[in-house]
């Protein structure tokens, strides 16, 4: 399980997030997505901790807490859905039918 952390300051670092979540247990990983074009932090991140009980304690303590001048939004992260249109499942290859095109087969 991962924790979603929203409304982060744009100046926050992985070390900053690790430090605040370490008060509630062992932090295994912190991800802070950045904008592809600007490289700027996008204002949210994900934290993975050693156990579910540590994650629950961190969520309960930090959701709504003020940190770096902002009220944090902390919750269980939703599973990733890589589809931009909300469709769940594997992407299937597209097929097309072309009508009215002559095909010639030449024997070699």
C-alpha cells in the first residue's frame, strides 16, 4: 500500500518528506513527481512505509496537518490506472478494415 500526500509545497524535497513520515515508522520509498517540461515538483507525492500499521498512523496524524505553510491531504493511494480514458484492462491492438482497395499478389 502507498500513501498519497497532496498539497505539498513546491520546494519540498524527498528528504523533507522522509523526515516527517519517519516519525511514524520506517519509510521505504518517497516519490515526488515532477513536470516533464519544467522539471518543477507537481505538489503531490507518494510514500511507502514498512507496514500497514505505520501507514495508518501516518495518515491519521498528518491528514489536515499544516506543514511548510500548507494543509496536507494524506490518504491511502488509489491503485494506478494507466489508462487516460478510465478504461481498466490491457490495451488491445487496433484493427481496421479497408474496403475498395485492390491487392495484387506477384509470384516470384
